[in-house]
């Protein structure tokens, strides 16, 4: 299991290769002193990525949702069109069901990306 910095750096480079360095930035400032792990710009819209390396994927999602929602909505904003948890853990059936259920309840797209640091590629996207 890679640490946060390794996963974040590897995923950042992947996104920058795919979408251009000018469109993908690390540690972007959010409200207050908070920093978003990775932000991707698409025209005038943004996707926020939160990298988590907890051993349990559900724990990563629990922590990431709070951060992503704050970055996106605080104090009364809509700063992104998609919120994405990034980890290296393969999602199980219950996690996939839960993520789909959350997406049926909220108005913003919440996604998961499993990124393989060794192979430097996305191996799963929900």
C-alpha cells in the first residue's frame, strides 16, 4: 500500500499526462486554510480529487466525503461538478452498491478511482 504522497504524486502525473499540466493542479486552496489534493479544470468547471490511503476503503470514503463536501459547498457554494475519491484498494460489491446508492441521493456526482501506482494507471472507476 503506497503512502499518501506517493499515490497523490503518481496520480497527479497520470492526470497531467492525460489532460495537460495547465488543467491539473495539486494542493489547490479551498476555503480557509484547506487544500484540495488535486483539481482538474474542464472549461469553466472543476473536478475535485481526494486521495486516501486508509486500509479500509469505507474509512477512506467516510473521511473523503466530509472533506470533498466542505471544499465544494462551504459556505454556500457549488465549486465542483464531480467529487472523486482516489485510492489503491479494489472496491468490493458492498462498496460499489453503497457508492451507487449515495449517487442516487445527492445532486453532485461522487466517484471512486482505484489507481495502481506500480502500473501508473487507473484500474477501476466507479
